[in-house]
C-alpha cells in the first residue's frame, strides 16, 4: 500500500514543521512581552517611563510560570498603560498647577513686599517733607515774633521820648504862665 | 464608592489595601501584592499609581546589588502612616455601606467580602 504525496506532506507538516514553528513562536513570547512592556512604558508621561519600565521589567524577569505567562503579563501591562498614564499625567498636571500656584503666591508676596516698601519710603519722604515745612514755619514764626518784639520796643522807646518831650514843653509853658502871672500881680500891686 | 481623597474604592483597590494593611510596616513589591490580593499580574499598577497619588502609599527602589542577587532591583510599596489610617477608615466605611442592616455583615463575610477588622487594627504590627 503506497502513500500518496499529499499524505506525506501533511504528515511532515504536522509532525515536524508545526512543532518547530510552535516552539519557535513560544521562544519569541518573552521577547514580545518585553516589547509590550517597553511599548506600555512609552505611553506614560516622559518623567515616569524609566521608573515603570524598570519596575515592570524587574517583575517580568522573576515572573513565575512559563513563557505564555510572561506574554500575558506584558499584555496586561499594555492594557492598563493608558489608565496608569492618565493617572500619572493628572498627577503631573496637579504638580505643575501647584508649582504655578506657588510661583503666583511668591510673585504676589513679592509684589506686596515691594508695595509695602514703596509705601514706607513714600511715607518716610512725606514725613521728612512735613518735618521740613514745620521747621520752616516755626523758624518764620520765631522770626516774626522777634521782629514784632523789636518793633514794640522801638515804639515804646519812641512813645517814651515823645512823652518826655511833651512833659518838658508843659514844664516850660507852666513856667512861662507862672512868670506872666507873677508879672501881672506885680503890675496890679 | 469614593474614598475621602476622591478616588474610587473599587474591589481591586480594596483588595490591595487589605493586603497592605495586613502588614502595614512591611514593604511589598508588585508581584507579591498581586498574588496576595488575588489580582492578575500586570493589572495592579493603575491602582498603585492612584494610591501613591493620594499619598496613601510611598514607593522606593530596593537597595541591593543586582549582580549579587541575580535579578533586577524591585520597586517596593509601603503604606504611609496617614495612608494606613485612611485605608482603615475607607474599608470600614465600605463595609458599612455594604452591610446597612444587622446580620448582613455575617453573610458578606461568609462570601469573603468586606474586612472583618475595625479601624486601627493592623497598624503598628
């Protein structure tokens, strides 16, 4: 009983080639798992890629089970990479927002400090100007008071002189009148 | 169900928190947590990222000589003191929501749902 060529080909394919091909594919599974992990890490925000790739590769290396388990691990990592990436991105965004808020707070604090310093300087200048005006006013007031006092002394002296002159004139007139009275009495006698 | 920090207290998150609370002072790596929580390996990391983001968990690299141990260094996760407290409260609140009527808690326990311990237990062991 002779074998037909098709039967021989099928036998060779199923008995030799398929196991070889399957074995070859299975040997490639860890490599595929590694590539999946790298691919998953690349979906994360840049700042987190190295950390998670190293962490996942470390666990991948010591994963119990066979090569199919490693492939499944890679597939699960890949499937969850989007969610992990979204969480990390949200965290990064919050960090950026916090940094911006902190920067804004620092800017506001600096602006408040600048405004306070400027206000203090303006107030200081205003106080110095007010002190200067007050000093000038006091000096002028003292000068006016001094001038007025001197003027009063002069006026008083002048009045005293006039009083003295008037009194001298009155004495002369009185002596003149007394002399005339004396002359008239003498004439009557 | 939403935790006090705003993230969803999913069954996966609850399972992870229970594992971490079993040994709150101990550091755990991802595979260890996955195995103890009964989660498929590789599906843990969004949960851990969420917990880290909330400040319940911190992580750090293992301090080993990789040539000496013959494997890459691991990333270890650990509950923070505040995280342990918040996790206890969140799990207790979740259990409370799941068992509003007296007697229901026992049925949930028999099905393996809900932590048995009360807030504060397990911390400082």
